[in-house]
């Protein structure tokens, strides 16, 4: 494994050296990525169980997990839905939304955000393989971005790696320097190691192994789950994991206690274990004795004590509620530390007023809005690159100063939205702005509503004009008794 100093890129490094260094960083991250993915999937062995307990139960609880590491990021991701991209002037960028839909980014962005919440980061790559922009979301273990030292967002290089089972492939994107243009390098090596060499497997005839990057920039964007100004992106389940381990172990102890001590246990005192003699059929001698299965007494529901002074004692049932109280406290700690509403974890919701429910979710809503700010900046950069890939530099500049529009992070009823929008309208907010505030309404729907409203208004104006024309001045060519009509004849 390379040290951090050895992994530090330099603008003078060759492509193979850059790939080797960036690949080493990916390998260093791999263990954490696998750990967080396993936690999310509920694949977590008992951590706090004693060796004696593990030896006694074997692998009985290997597949069990009361998995809150899935609930916490899922609850947050549900509040993060992209609605629109706006340019610098605040209007919807229709071309960006067309590309967003055409590339299925509107569907896969939810997966990319979930990966970022679980494993701390995911990536998006923008390219134009056939002269048309393409957006691809990449999981944490298959891409990495290197930044210019001293900056937090200026990308110096980006690497994407994948494998077909026999070969490992890498595409390296390098930024432009004072002496050279932005470049793309395609390399491969045999799975299991070896040197990176120019790619020869799977290339189309139109593709080159080394080429000038037509975008002029590193087209891989890191979608990072930021927590602090310094340090690395963090997983949302990093703080859940210790409590998750405790909950799983407590459940294992509870199930074991339920198996052995959930019911009162009876014990026979003053009597040997019942046995059955094995007698020789010819001589009648006792050859041996075997234990009588105690389960037979339970099955027959009959027991007799054959020894004088034998008595029956009883152990009271174990109090399993003590385990449940501790588990409940652990779950409440998870709710408090992750700002997940208790009703999502404990299912405690009955006859809750709307204001109380909104208050309970205020922490989650604030957290989701903070994520919208950071993820929105990353996605806005993705769409800026998409505009460059489409050859529209002016639109790219506008998106750089624009914003990502998200669905309201606060879930409200239809009645609550209707009441709020009515009050906004009463203070003069235009209808178009109100329509955009309705959850789930896309920009093209708003455009259609505007068109229908204008057509309806035009039709109403035309009908009013026709009706008014019927009240115009009358024809006065004739008099009241029809003399003029006769003269004309």
C-alpha cells in the first residue's frame, strides 16, 4: 500500500503514474465502502457478544439484524428529490431538463444520493460519446477525483475504473495545464495486478487511447456527503453503527432468554434422574441402564416421583422487558443523533396533531435542506458540464450562477398546501410561482397550465368582444313606419 505522500499527484506525473496513485487511493477507501454497504444491507455479525455466548449459539443469529442503518439514510433520501434546474435569471433551463430526462438522470440521481449518504460519496460523469451529452452516475468504489492542492472544488484529475472479469480498465481525465490541453487516457491491465498499458480490449474503431478532452475540464464530479469544512466526506450511518451493534446483540440475548427462560421452569429435588434398566431376557439380570428422555414426560403430560421425599421446585420466568427497555433507549439515541423522527423508528404515532407532527419532523427537514444545499451545488456542476458537452457555453455559464430546485423537504397534506397557497395568493404572489410550489409538479406541467390559462383568457376575451358587438349602433336607413323601405323599392 502506498503512503499518502506517494499518492500525491503532480502535474508532471505521467498517465500511468497518475492511474497507479489514484487507484491506490481507491483501494484504501474500499474497506470502509464495503463496511458501510454491509451495514446498510444488514449484514453485520454480532460484535458485543462474548466468545462463550457465540460458542453456545453458534451461527444462530448470523442472518439477523434489526437494521436501523437502512432506515436512517432511506428516510433522508425520501426528502431529496430534484425538481428543476434554473439559470442565472431564475427561469427553468428547459434544455437541461430535457438532458436530465433523456439520460435517465431523473431516476438514477436518487440512487447516487443514497450511495453518497451510505458510503460518504458517489460520482457523476458527463461525456458526449456520440456527439450527444450523456450523464452517468458511478458508485464510490469505481471513481475518484483529485483536487488542486489548496482548493476544495478545482478538479485536477478524475479516474473511472471497471472490470470485465479478465481485464481491469481505467479512463483518466486530466485538466489543462499551462503547457498542455486537457487530456483523456485509456488504459488496461490484467485482473490481479500488473502494469497499466494502452487499452486494446473492447475499444470501438472510432475511439482513441490518448486524446484531447473536448470538454476542456475533468468531467467527473464528486457528489460528497459533507459534514464539516475540513476532513473527508462522512457516511450518515457511521454514528449509527455502534448503537446498531448493541441493538443486535441485545436482541440475540433476548431471543436466547426467550428460548430458555421465558416460561417458569420446574425442577425435581431429592430424586435421581429417571432411568430404564436393560434386562437380559434369558437370565433376568440387569445388564445396563439408559436415561429416559425427559421430553417424553412433557409429551405424555404425566410425571410421577418414585422416591420418598422428592419435591418439585420452580424458577420464575425471566423478565424479558428489561431487554426491551434498553433496546428502546438505543433506538431513541439513534433517533436523536441522526435527527430521524421517532415515529419512523419506533412506530409511535396515534392521534398526533398536524402541528405536533411538523415539530417532530423539524430536525429531519432542516437536515434535508442542508443536504439540498450541498448536493445541489454538485448537481448544478454536473449540469454545467452537460451544457459544455452539448456545445452551449452560454447556457453553461448561466447554470454556473443558477440553482438546483428541490421538492419541499416538509411533507404536508393536500389541504395544508392548498391553504398555504391560497394565503400566498392573497398577498399577491403570481399564479405561476404558486404552481411551481406544488409538490411533484414539473416545469413542463407549469408551462402547459400557463398555455391553457392564456388560451382560456383569450377565448373569454373573444366571446366578450362578440357579445359587446351585438349592442352596437342600429341601421337607420329606414324610418319607423317603413316609408324608406318603400321608397327604396
